[in-house]
C-alpha cells in the first residue's frame, strides 16, 4: 500500500471508531433515560452537543459545501 492509501485507511478507521463511540454513548444515554436517570441523560446529551460544535461542526460544513460544489460539475470531474 502507498502512504496515501494508508492515510485514507487510517482516517476511515478513526472516523468509524468515533462513530461507534458516539453511537454507544447515545444508546447508553437513552438506556439511562429509560431507567429514570434524567440527569445522566441530559449531561450526556449536552456533552455530545458540545463535542459536535467544538470538533465536528466545521468539517461537516466543509463536506456539505464540497458536495454542493461537486453537484454542479460534470460527472467525469467528480473523482
């Protein structure tokens, strides 16, 4: 494998790990809510919201903009 493929693979694994971790936290928060622990649910929900705005908001907006620009190009230039 070349360095760029390893870099992409590492980025993908990093993203999948964080996605799985966030999904597990969300599931745990809802389990806490069902068990009647509303404060734990609210703290976890607030923590995830803060994490989104501090870490994920800028890259997500950049990806939306990139995809919006790609829609305007001919299909042969997308890759």
